[in-house]
C-alpha cells in the first residue's frame, strides 16, 4: 500500500496578455516573477480574487509554473476555487485589469473581481 500523499496541484493558465503584463510588472528583476493568487471572502458576490507579488512562500503552497519566468503560488484553501481558471489582462483607455475566467464561478459581479460558488 502506498502511504505517500499525492502532491496537490491547481490548473491555472495565463493568456499571452496576462503573461506580458506580469513580466512588465516584474520589469528588470533577474529572477522569476513570483505571484500569489488566492481568494478571500468579500466582494458583492461572496469571494474576491486577489493577485499580489509573493513575498513569502509557505511550504504548503502549490506552485503553478507558467513558464521559466512566471511562478504562481496558490494556498491549498484557495486552490479548489481557482481550479481551471484562466487569467487574462485587458487594457483600455480608462482602466486596465486582470480578468478571471473561472469555471468554478456560478455567478460573478459586474466588475468581475468577485464570484460565488454553489
């Protein structure tokens, strides 16, 4: 009997536009862009997406390596809510933002930054 626990994973993808924006934010650093992606309670739909630079890595974090230059860290509580999510970046004249396309979301708010699940 195999007693080793499976390594948790989280399937997240980034469009080319999102990758370009993250690399622009990373700018001239000579190391991978380390991004923390998580959800927290709040927003008008129940959960909010949060994306920040990862300052610390927890040993329980799930690493999603998009390419050699972009590493996304997801905590194990947020991972089920983010499974299958594609992150895009939209730049408009008046506002720019990351857009989350999440198959787990059953409804979203008008601005797209919060969602609910069943």
